């Protein structure tokens, strides 16, 4: 298991690599500005997918990442 600090560093690296420095900062400020309930969001994220579809997508992602 990695530390909270390592997660923050890796997360910011992903944001910067995806959005660039300016838009990564904008993303963080948007998240901090809006009330956000991750648990509620997560409940609805996959509501139209079956467990098998989610598993298949995760497996394909892992295979692609290797």
C-alpha cells in the first residue's frame, strides 16, 4: 500500500500529464469549490453496466497497461 502523500503526488502527475499544469490547477480548484460526495457519485457511475461488463473493461484496461 502506498502512502497518502504518494497518492497525491501520483494523482497530480496524472492531472498534469493529462491536462497540463494550468488546467490541472483549474481542475483541483473546481473540485475544491464544489461540494462533492464521492460515495453518491460512485453509486451512479456504473448503474447501467453489469458486473461482467465492468470486469471486462477493467481486465482490458489492465492488459493494455502492461
